[in-house]
C-alpha cells in the first residue's frame, strides 16, 4: 500500500499516511488533530548507488563497448 506525505497548514507539521490509492485525495487530519492539510508531491528515486568504480555521478559504461557520452555516445558531438 502506498505512503502519502501531507502538511498541516495550521501547525506546519509534515506527516505520512499509508492508505489505498483510491483514498489518496481524501482529507487527512494531522496528528495534532487539525483538518486543514494538503497532500505533498513526493519524489521517487529509481536506480542504484552512484558509488561504483567510476566515482560519484559517473555515467554507467555503455553496452557493447560503444564510447561514452550521453545515450551511449550517439548524441554528443
């Protein structure tokens, strides 16, 4: 079941609720009991760690031994 993050406009508290997707837009009271809350836009991180042999932020090696650059070297000039 997904987790959604909310912020209370009354006290400024940020909190999470686990609820079905069908209830994601339903009102959510903050832990302090205030009803004036807003659902926050959450970001999702996808991928592995950047701590490989190439160092932080290094691009992954191109498949098939093709060269570096963006998209396997095909779009950089």
